[in-house]
C-alpha cells in the first residue's frame, strides 16, 4: 500500500482532490437480484492513480469495501506504488514524464506469443502466460527478448480487469529490461469503456470504486489517470516478423481509403474519449470506430447484412499486399479453438475460454505457428 500511514489531514486533502474531477451526479448502485439475506462479498479494487500535478499522484483504492485515498510523490523522476489494496508484494513504477508511443513495426524477433480477448479473466491470463513460457512461477517476465502481444479486449465482462492491466503494465517494463516487449493493442472494448459505454462492465466496477468515489467509470481511465495515459499510448495495429496483429481486422475499405497502420494508430488514440457530437461530424472517427474499422470488422469470418460482405481470398490477399505482410492475427470473433484460416492468411486468436476452460495462445517461433493450450501443450498450425 502507498504510504498507508499518512495523516488524517492528508487523507481528506487527497479525497477532495479526487472528488474534484467528478463532474457527474452520484452513481447509484442497483439493487441486487439475489437473496437479500446473503451479504455480497467485499470488493477490493485498485489502484487508480490520478496525476494531480507534475510531482504528485493520488492513489485511489477500494479495500474490503472501504474507500482509501493516499498520496505519493515523484522521487528521482518516477513514482513507486506498492500493491493492490493491502498487498505490498508488488511494486509498480510509474514514470514521471508519461508513456512514449513505441514503434509499431518490428523485425528479427526470436519469439512472439499472442493472446486475445482476456475480458478481465486474470486467472486464465496467468495460466496461459505461465504455461506458455512468457512468465515464470512468480509471474515475472521469462521470455527474454521475445514479444508478447495482447490483441485487444482486456476490459469488460470479467471482474479482474484492474489486476490484468497492472500485471501487463509491470511485464512491459520487465520485458524491456530484457530486450523483449509487451504490446497491449486497443480493442473495441477498450474504446467502449474509455468512451463511456458501460454495457458490458462488471457490476464490481460500477457498484464499487465508481460509486464509492462518486466518479464516472470512464473517468478512472481519463487523460489525467495513469492507466488512462498508458492506454492512450497503445497501438491498434502492429507488425512483427511479417505478421500483422489487429483486434478486429482490416477491411478492404481501409485499403481503398489508403489508411496506413500509422494513420490508424494515430486516429484511434486521438479519438479515445471523443464525445457523441464530435463523433457524429468526424468522418475519420466514424471510420476507425465503425463496423469497417480495425476494432470492429469481422469480415474474414462472416458477412454483416447492410454493412459488408464476407471477404474473399482475393480481398484478403489485397489487404496483405497493401500492408506488406504474409498473414494477419486477429481477435474479436469467437473461435471454438485458436485456428488457422484461409490457408494461413488469417489466424483467429479469440477463443471461447469458458467452453475450453482456458485461453489459448498463438506462438510464432523459427518461422512456424503453434497453438498453445492452457496446459502448455503445443500443436503446429503452419
């Protein structure tokens, strides 16, 4: 916990600072549909870190249903934040100067491991990363100079979104020290949450930290919040070793419109948090966030009546040629199992983890693709 012994005065000063960013009326938690005689499990969540100024971060936690607000200060150009609630075993290091936008094209990478559509299922994520050789038994980076790609959709549905985000935040720094990299790509559910669409947000987050702190859920990922700043530095499209990774897919419209990967990455970041009036009158925003954009397109797998047809092999070849890659790995569209599609042109990484009992990973190594199951078993795909 960050400076959990701070004085009462500092506690209330910090609390008032957090409340000052709330521009909405109180969030009222809905009544439970369950047995009213059964008490709900206490909620633990956080940290959510608010950059109050250039040298001060206010940390917001919910611990055993109690709102905790505390302050930490930059030391030597960075902030050190300990633990989730009362766990002081993990240290998160937050750079004082924010998060740079990394390159979106890489070559000569020895090993690439990709998973997608985690949706707050922390235990499934930990299992596949450990058994896939990405992390060790203590959940620290173990892939040396390899790259991990999260092909979008950490948010929504599950109840351990915050734990997933902070683990990947930490692994990114550990990987960089070893010459590797972690790429957290933006998916449609990142866009939805940051833009205020809470249809799929687990009740834990709406009834917990948002209600207790009296803030909008999306404001926990706003431009002055550490996780919000980190997410706004993420890409939508990356290329590693002749393979393109994107959450939904790249439609022929993106090719016809001349949209490069760099243009898409810049536009998706720019429009995170856009309001409905801006969206209504901005053609670029409607394109990248629409059904033919990289976050939502499903045309490799199915048609969408009135929106797009099923992509033919020749259309997919045109997309591959335009972006200069041999194949595309996508999430977003559920597969019974991680699969190779269209004669190796497309890989589907989003799997029905509830049916399978685990996530699955796509491993690229020495020119070959493998399906990695939750228990670590590998199967050659191409």
